[in-house]
C-alpha cells in the first residue's frame, strides 16, 4: 500500500515538474546523464515546442537547432557540422516534415554558396553552386526523378553567361559542350567513354551551329584520326591521320 502511494507521489511530482518547466518557456535536458545540459527545448505558452537546441558532441557548444512551424512540424534545422561554433548548413522543410531545400556556406564566410532542392518524394532534383564565393551561382546541376545526375551547366569564367553544358549517364559525364567565343552558342563538343576517358572532340569552325571538324583520340589521349567537312554540309569529306 505504502509502496504504491510512494510511486504515485513520484509520478505526480515528475509530471508537475515537467509541466512547470514546459510552461516556463524552456526545458533543459541532460540526455547522456553526464551532469551537463545538452538539450534546450523552447516552448510557447500553449505548450507547443518552438525550438530545440542540441549539443550533439557534448562539448558545451550548441551544434544543431530545430525550428518548428507548429507542434511537431519542422520549419528548418541549422547545423554546425564541423563543431567550430558556426552554423554552415540549413535544411528547410515542407509542411509534411519533408526536406524542401538545403543551403550551405562551404567556406564559413557567412554567405550561402551551395543550394540543393528536393521534390515531394524527397529526391534531389537540382543543385546550385557558387564555386568562387562571389555571391553569384555559376554551376547548375539537374537530377532525374530518382535523384541521379542527368545534366549540368556552368559559367566557367564567371562572366554571368553559361559556357559549358554536360550530360551524364549513371553519374558519369558522357558529353560536354562549350561556347568558346562567348556568343552563347555551342561550338565545341567532347565525347567520353564509360570510363570518362575523352574519345572524340568536334568543332564548329565557321560557327554555323554544326560540327565541321572532328578529332578521334586513343586511350592515351593522342589524336589518331582527323575528319573535316570542307563544304560545311554537316558531313566529313576528308579524313587524315597525324
């Protein structure tokens, strides 16, 4: 009888303590029982959790923060993945706790330079990268419905114009096209085998949008055959060996 009453008082006491902490605005948790707080739960007057902060590696520094739109519905999560005290990655969520996009600051300069976008099934569909950290996206990657890389385009000289286009098969580049004179038209094409070795290069010498000069390469990258279209009808009419 007394034992039963004892445990009843203990349970009631715990519930009252939890309720007091909960409605006070913040609850502190020591999840690994080392005597140090490593979780901070911020709660609205209604009892809904607004934000949870975590010290995941138990070094006394917060390295993950979860923000909620409403109770149990995530808005975003901020990460300090290298535990240097700076949050360099944020995940944004749709209404069903599904990742919608990820933004990263890869060099810790305080500016986002990498973005990833996801479809309703949680598959990666597009990536955007600022590889020289000047605040402008210059690499775009596109993925199929399974999250497999299909194609990409690049502004390699950072002049605000796309000048390279790649196609992929099973995440490996099969073709790369280039705009070498800045007129926004492709005038060079590179073709690769299944091992991503360059096998053939085509050129548009007269810039009419069609290849008229071809180079074929061996496995060491040496040109072994050249074809030319001298009358620009789209067909080679002369073959040469170096």
